């Protein structure tokens, strides 16, 4: 299957090195009839190497996402058993940090954090692939502060990995496990993607309309915007609530947060058939990891 590369659609790590291709084209052997098949063989080998690097990159981030989610679950369970309201809030801030990559700024007084940064440009975890190079200058906005997905939390890393998986699924359409991984991961991080409003001159926008034909149950669920945002919201609610010393209420809210993290990990049986499937509204992070392995991505 021929590959079609687009810098808007594919992450940079998946695009062959143009300089390397140019050196091959300039090689004298390329000008001969026999040299052209040789070039195609070399390019095919180069693409195989690119795919291997992309898979390794996906594996690295998926492992980090699993570790961060496990850390969030541990912190949430500790909050549900905490000995003081202050400790509940400290553990909730650990959950918030795992999800978002930065603290909330609410666990300690006079601390600036993510909760005090407003607007879609700060709420949407992005890297440079979400913005075309001319976007900041064209619309008078600042480029993303963070361009390395390794500096993001579960949400940002998940969005980055999904873009990689989209590229892999397009290149290997016969491997259904890529799409199973994407569906399960999307239930966790939300099905939103960064799109472009052509009617507004190509302005970047967060887009969910590409799933317009999804069943009504999807739009009534919380999988559309992602189970992880339920965790985010619950952590934020705990941090903002004045419990007035009511430790039992704070612990109960932490226990509710624990159940939300467990759903993000394990998924849920939305159709009641007795199993959690790698599909919209069902698969969670563990299902995504399972099918990533089946797709050929080297994970422990």
C-alpha cells in the first residue's frame, strides 16, 4: 500500500528525513535504469526503520501513561484513607498533576498552577504538530509553551500517541489492532482532535464533529470527552471544596475519584454482553495496551 505523507496529519518522527532522500537522489546510481530499483529498495528499508522508531516512540509513551495512571490510582486510594482534609487535598493534587503534567496550584496557598490558567490554548494539551508553522503569526497567538510530549501528563501524552497511532493505522490498514488501540485510548483521553476551521481562515479548533455519526449513547456518555476529564474534574472539585473539617466527605469524594480512575484503566461493559471490548465507550487504558501489543508494539 503506498504511503501518503502529510505534515499536518503525521508526526515528525514518522516522516522520512528529506536530506537523506536528497542524498540518495543525487547519487549517480539513481540516474541509471538499474539504480532506480536500488533506490526504491533503500527507501523501503528506510521507511521500515522509520516505522520501527515510531513504534518504539509509541511504546515509550504508552508505558509512561500506564505508570502515571498507576501513580494517580495510588494517590487517590491514599486520599480515601487520609487522616486529614489537608492530606486528601495533597493526594488529589498528585492525581491532578499526573493527568495534566503540572500541579493545580491549589494544594498550597499563593501557588500558581494549571487551575489558574484559563482558555482553550492552555486547556488543550498540544505539541507543535497541532499547529502549522504560520498559525501563531497569522492569528497573533503564541506557539505552545511545551513542544516535547514527554513533559506532558497522561492527557497530553495520550493525544500525542494517538496521532502516531493514526499514522500507523493508515500505513498498515490490514492491522485492525491499531484501530482497537485508538478507540480504547480515545475513551480515556476523549475523542476530540485538533482541527482547522476553514471557514475562519484555517483557525485551529478542538473538533469532535468528525464523529457526528456515532450512536446517541456515545453523546450521552462521558467517553466522548474522555473518562480522564472526569478524574481531572473530581480532583479539581476536591481541591476547591471547603470541607470545613469534614474528613468523611473529603474521603468519600476521593473514593469516587478512585472509581473514575479504575474506569479509565479497566473500561466498562457498555452494551452489557459480559466483556469489555476495544470499541467506543468500552475499552480503557488496559485494553489499549493489550491491542497495542497485538499490533506489534513492543510493550512489557
